[in-house]
C-alpha cells in the first residue's frame, strides 16, 4: 500500500491540487521502486504455469501412447490360437483404460498441486499452516470416507495385478459368476441364473479365478464289484483316445485323458476315476461329454453300472408273482376277520 501521512490540519481542510500532485508523485515513486519485484513475481508465476502445463500435457500424452500400444498388442494377437486362449481384447482394453485413467489423474494431481504450492511460495506465504490444515482435513475426509478409499485402492491393485478381467469366471466369496465389468470401486458379475451382482472391491477378501491357466475335468465311474477291471480300463482308455481326436473336444483338451485308478472299493461297487487337463472354463463341458461316451461304450461292452436292473442268470425264469403280496383276509366281507372287525350297531335310545 502507498503510505500517506496526514497531519491534524489535513483532516479538516479540503484537498488541493498541490496535495493531489504530491500524492501522485508518491504513488509513482512507489510503483517505480517496486515494479521490478512485481515483474519478477509475475514472470516467475507465468514460468511455473507454463512449465506445469507443458509437463502435464507431455506426461498425459506419453501415458495415452503407452495405453494405445498395449491395445495394439492385444489386437495383434486377436484371432490367433494364442489370442483365443490367453488374451481377451475387451479385458485388455478395460484394464488399460483403467490404468491409464489412474495414471493420468495421479500425474495431473501431482504436477498441478506442486505448481500451486510454488506459486504460493512466490508470494512469500508461509505454507506450514496450510499444509498442516490440509493434512488434518485429509485425515478427516479419509476417516469419513474410508470405505470409499478402501474400495478405490483395492480396485487399483486388482487391475494392476490383473487378478481378473472381463469374461473371467470368478468366486469372490460374497458372489460368484462371470465378470462383465471391472471398475475402480465396483465389479459387476453375471450369476448363473442371469442376475447381476455389484461387488464392492473393498469387500472382497479372496478371489478364485476359474478362467486363468487351466482347469481339471474329473469323472467318477461307478461299476459293480464283480466287473473285470482290465475290461473297464480298456474301455475307458478307448473312450479317452476317441475324445482326444474328435472335434471340437481336441481343442478343449490340453492333455490326454488319464485313468487314475480305483478311487474306492466297496462290497457291491467300485469307483474308477479319470481326469483330464482342459481349457479354462471347459471342464464341465468335457465332463458331460465323457459321461455321455462312457455310458454308450459301457452299454456296448456289456459293463454294468451300479444302479442298473439286475441281470437274471441263464436258465432261470423270472417268477411273475414273486413281487406280489398274499391276499388279505379282510378283502372278503364274509370272513371271520372282517365280521370281527365290523362296527357294533348303536343301541336304540328311544326306548
């Protein structure tokens, strides 16, 4: 501010032209003394803003190009065997989009926040109370919105670690199904009955991804205890070899169908277990096809499964009346049993 010194007489008399000239001269002198400092502060602020803006644009463009390169890499392998098994374009696109959005937001916040603090520093403002107040306010906001912060941080790490993506079948504990959308706060799942589950990322304590790596198809074949094990094993081996060569099952199978052996032996049955390594998410399909082919092969080979109709021995004729019960004595109304069980006629109360 321009200092003005007024005497007791100046407060009572009217300002004159000479007073105005003196004040103008004092103002001009004050501006002349401080214009260089103002110019330095203005140039410093302008330089900070220009450098921060250019740095922000450069970093955001670098992040965008990195994300585009990731998408081009995913599209290059799409349609190939590797792309069909290991790469999902939509999953990679959403993951790269989320990572890019987080990186751009973090970069903008750091650059512009640092620039704002540097601008305040040029005005010789003490930043210690401001930073302390901001720290207290941040702690208060974080404590009040801790669930939101937890969901956001969990979503960031899930995406960065590629724990799951669009199209994966996962078991998140609170819900299970196919992932249809991955967000930083909420993950959407499509359940088995078509329902959509909105799962907060902070509520997920463990995740079972059923679509990564490979899956295992296991079938338990229960036959009678008196069956020939060598015949059963040969039939199962033939079925496994047939499935391994047939379309489209040969693409779903990532290994041969193995006969693991007897899983259990009881008095009237025994269980033979077979297993095969399959494409992720195709284990149930392979199991159903194996059961279908095993049942047909066993019928052709005469191998009986537990639960079937017992086969009569040769030369023995089945008695058609074996399953009939003896006639009841109460079926005849004149039998002593029926007469004894007849109700007693009520006495005449009119007499």
